[in-house]
């Protein structure tokens, strides 16, 4: 994606992205001894930077009935950007200039005086059930607009999506990275006591808003997984008494069972990258292997053949490799093999057990759950198993899923005890900005979908 960052903000953004890449716990330069002929030796052991301060005045209401929606849109945009941990909102009471009109010239000295690096202005008009949102983003340091002003049109019911789209544009223009706010998450919504938990599939905006239920709680549902374009969801259902793989159309909520190879139990499904195939685990006589089924022809093929348990497959973004978990070495570890099968290579070698691997959309990392010394961790490693980093730790963290841009992970954290319940959390790949996602009740097993069209 093209960077629209001008000279005034470029140094700050570069330092910020370097910090985000290295992580708060990863040394940028680890130099134990200085050469004898060097008089000054600087050892950088940790990258830290304060969030970039942004000024986001409330969007102007250009029609009489737009005031409430303008305030709501401004609020959601701010929550999106500040929620990344990359930006800090400058409070309105600190403003010297007031944005009286969307077309009014920007008084850059006034914004520099309050240390704003960026300024976002906007306006909202309502015409019946249609809303028109305009916005401009300015680099205060250089006194220039970042990119061109933009106008978005939608319905009054869809105002949150427009807010997410504006925030996505701001995020992308400043960071140069792909955005992720206008996306959805499918998850398991839970209710009832811990020993009799009722579960049903639900879908929501990435921030927990607009929850809609896709199934009822008549049978247990597990492991929902979005299709690459977000129109379908795979999941494991116990409706027949045994785990079988179902697929549901998100728009029509139409459901059908996916044909699989003959077996006692089929579970842990994921779509191929083009959405035409499903990879999954199939259990026969106590042995579990990974299979693939073509959705068009119904033809199935076996990808692993070992007396061990192979499960939780995840395809690389290019569709050429599969990462999965297996106990073939005696403990639960991660392996990578060709997408058509073949001899796998073990990639996890740390202490403890590894599971639920998921390939990053960028293709550079694999996220996983790790259990060691009585604790659970969400971590990431390179695709060859190097540079393992643990991002979270608790009595029970599990099941990571990637944001569309590969910057954030969402996962399940469950509290222990008789009254313990699961909740959804997110964390940046650096291990910072850990936060809980608000849901109507207990929630587990998230799957992050793509950006919406």
C-alpha cells in the first residue's frame, strides 16, 4: 500500500513501526561487548515509543438531523484508532483552534502548539436513510494534507461500518499497513452453568458490536472458521451425537453438512485459501489424520498417515504448505508439510506442548497455543520455528486467530473455578495492548474474517 506520510510524520511513524516489529520484549541490538577502539558504545535492548497524538474534533453536522450520527461516527473512529495502542487522542478541551467548518483552512500553528502530529476533520450529512461522510487527514508537522479528502456514502443503519472505513483509511495512510477495522469475527456464544454450557454460533464486528446469532443452542457447536471472502462459516456440530462438519451461509443462514471421508468423527475444519476445499481432521479407530475434501466434487483425500494424532491444520497464504499439531514425537508439537501431504518437518522445540497453529495472513509467522509449567500462552514464531515469542500468559489462553492485516491476534481466555467462564481478548503481535473484547456473555473460539467489501 502506498505511504501518504510526509516528512513531518515519517520519522515518528518509522520509529513506531520498528517498535511494533521488534516488540517490547525483543532486543533491537544486543551487543554484549564494545570493540576496544570504539569510545562510545550504545546498547539498545528495548524499543519503546509513546503513541502518536492525534486531534480528532467531532465531525461537523451539515444537516440538522446529522448531529447524533456525527457524534457517534467521531466516537467510533477515535475508539478504533486509540484502541490499536498506536495513537493517543488529544482531549477537546486542549484545542486552541476549533474546526468551525469542514472547508475552513487549518491553523497549523495552533495544532502544533498542543503537540498534535495528525489532525482528522470530517463532516456528516443525512438525507432520508442515506448518510454522506467526508473527511480529511493532515500532517500537522509538515502542514500538508495526507492524501486527498474522501467521501463515503451509506445508510443510517450502516453508520458504524462507515466509521470503521474512515478509521481504516486513517490507519493505512499513517502507518502504511493494511487496515482491519471494517471486519467481522465469528465465535461461539455461551450461556448457562459451567457444567451445562449452551453454545451457539454468533457473528459480530471486530470490536464486539452488532452481534447476530447464526445457530440456536439445540446442539453443541465448536471451532467456527470464516471462508476467505467472509461469506461462509465452517464449524463442528454435535447434532448427530458425533462431531461432523457443517457449513453455513452467513447472509442467508442456510446450513448444510460437508461430505467427508468415511470416519467416526470429523472436526477442526478450515477452508483452503481459494474457498473451494476444506481441510480437517478425521478419526477412525482411535487414529486421527488430516484430510481434504473438494467442495465441488465431494472427493476426499488423505494427507497424513501415521499412528499418531494429527489435527488443527492451517494453510499458508500461498496454499503451498500446511501447519498442524501432532503427538508423533511423544508430545504435542507443531509440524509443517506440503499441502498435498508428504513427510512433515517439526518446527516447535521449546519446553511444553504446542497446539492450534494458525498461519499469518502475511505468511511470515505462525501463531499457536503453548502449555508449559501449568500455564497457557499465546505465541508466535517464524514459519521455520525460529524466533518464538510468547505474547500472553494465564491459567488458560488458547485458540488464536489473526486480524486481516496480520497485526493483531484474538483468542479465548478462560477463568478457572466453578464460576469460571471464557471471554475474548486481543493482543498485538508485540505482546502489548492486551484488552478484552466486549460480548453479550461468555464467548470462545473466535475466527477473524477478512475486510468487508
